[in-house]
C-alpha cells in the first residue's frame, strides 16, 4: 500500500459533500474515477468500494469519500486519521 501523503489537490478531488442533513443528493460527488486515498488507483478499477462519511464538529456540511474496501481495511488507524484529518484541516484553513 502506498503511504498516504497529504496533498491539497487530492483533498479537493476525492471528497464529496452535502451542505445540509436534509439533502438527498450531494452538492458534489467525485464519482468512481477518483483515486483511492490509500493506493492512489481509481476506486472504480476494483471490486469493493467503501464510502466513509465525515462530519466536522460544529459544521452543517457533511463529507464523504470512497476507498477500496480492502485498502481501507488494511490501512492503519494512523493512516485513516491522516486521510480524514486532511479534509477537516483543509476546511479549517479555507482550503
């Protein structure tokens, strides 16, 4: 598995979002052509995709991203935290 590297470009392209809890469809859905944040291969290139949802504290927006199920299961807690934190950190710094 490729070591996760925090890059603004990746944060911008892999995360989808809703701007309210009542929404049925996301404002932005990156689709399945985007890279898995663990191995960097397109998520649609393999069987088994996991969607991970995030809600930042005191934020009305909710976010999600997709990863290969196997990659996400094999990722360490530290790798998962780095991936999830990259989104939260980019939101807090206006990125």
